[in-house]
């Protein structure tokens, strides 16, 4: 059986709801780099590891390969405009964004529902992406609804389906 066509695969993958993050670092030249990412996942609790992926063709790949630290900022529902800014090729994506330097200088954005300050544990090429595995050094969280993405659109979570959670 032949593999699915890329467009069909992308459409089917879009059925899976993901959180929206902005991953940041400071490149070897000292410049801040950040981009919107929805390929973020938990990997391990002990040790504390997370992972995310970046296209090999991304202009940001060199900065993340050179940076020993990065931060994953999980966006709040009211940060849609910030997500869109970091998803586009904007000259200074950080202009007007509130942030502070985290581990290794990686920008930790204000107003997020969670952030993970990491040191790179490993990077593995897989298909047309680079998988980054980070060892979590610090975590921050706050109350609030996350921004989510599903079916090619930003969305907000609805009410819980049960009394749990």
C-alpha cells in the first residue's frame, strides 16, 4: 500500500488538537530567535524531558542548533496575535512583547499559561524535521485557558466533559 499523499496526511493530522507554543532561544550571535510551534509534547517525568520539532528548511534551525538552552512558552487564549506574529517572517518578533531572560538567556514570554526553560538534551534528524529534546530546568504555570489549534484554525477550549480535572 502506498504512503498517503502529503496533503492528505496534513489534513488528517490537522484533526488532532494541539496547544500553541512559542519556542525561543538566543543564537550564537546573541540575537533572540522565536517561532510559533505546535509540535510540542511531554516525553518523560523522570528525568523531566520535553520534545518539539522544527522543519529542516526553517531559517531558525541554525540558531536552535547552536543554542544550548531554549524555552517553550505555552500560549494563553488571549495571545492569538502573538502567535500569529511569531508564525510570520517578521524582522523583530519580540518588539512589543513582554519577556524576561530565562536559563541561558532564552526569552520567557509574559502572560503564558506555562513555560518550560530547558537545556538541550539531544537533537535528532527525523524525516524533514529536527527533533529537539530538552531537559526541563524550570517550569512556570498560571491559571487561564490555553490557545489551541485544530483543523487549520485557532480555537478555544470548551467546558470540561466531566466533573474531573
